[in-house]
């Protein structure tokens, strides 16, 4: 799904990208004005995700999040019908939303990345960041498992 997150929803950006959603974050583009957000959503055929009630009411293609907490926001997104399953083969960079390409096992990687002969690694074609299924992937998987079926109205958000 093609999504646009306003600046109030930045905590879920990488989760959505890791779940194979083409996710633009308004903060990455330096956009905060409601009219500019609506124009991007319309021009790029994106569903707007926001915590701003007035903004959500200005378009039919939006998801309103009430929670300030990442888990509550993810639960609300799941309840809205958005698929939140980690991608078998990631397509989107968690940092910039660029396209990922699998790194050949014979290619060397930056010092911070593991050896590609030991583990699958992807590289962003836009920003050059390398990704692999490591501890961050496991933490995201654990968080998604917690919200699975949890509902959109956790008590801690009241």
C-alpha cells in the first residue's frame, strides 16, 4: 500500500516500510502544512495517516490514529485493515523509502554490516544504507506479534 505519514506519526515509519508498504514520511520531505500533505497524498495516490482529526476529515483516503504510542498506532493500523507482516524480501529502505537491492554474496559491505556470505543483506539504491535481519528485525517482529489482535484502544493511551 502507498502511504503518507504526517509528522505526528513518525514512530511507525520503519515498521510500515519493513512490512512492505511504500511509506513516505512528511518529515523527510520537510512538509507540515495540511494543504501540502493533502496535495502529496492526492498526487501520489497515497493514503494519509495522521493524528490530526481536522486533516483526516479533509480526505476520504485517510487513517486517523488516536494513540501517541507506537504499539497503539500499529494496533489501530492493523484494525483498519492494513497488513502488518514483515516482508519475506524487503523492498523499501527503512531510512529513506528507496528501493532495496540484494547484495551479492561476493561483494564486500561496509564495516557496520555483516559479511554477505553469512546472511542476506540488502542495500538501498537511493541512500546506500545496508539492511539485514538482525536484532532490530527481531524487535520489530516482537512488537508486531504483541499488537496482533490487541485492538486499537489500549488502556495506556487513555
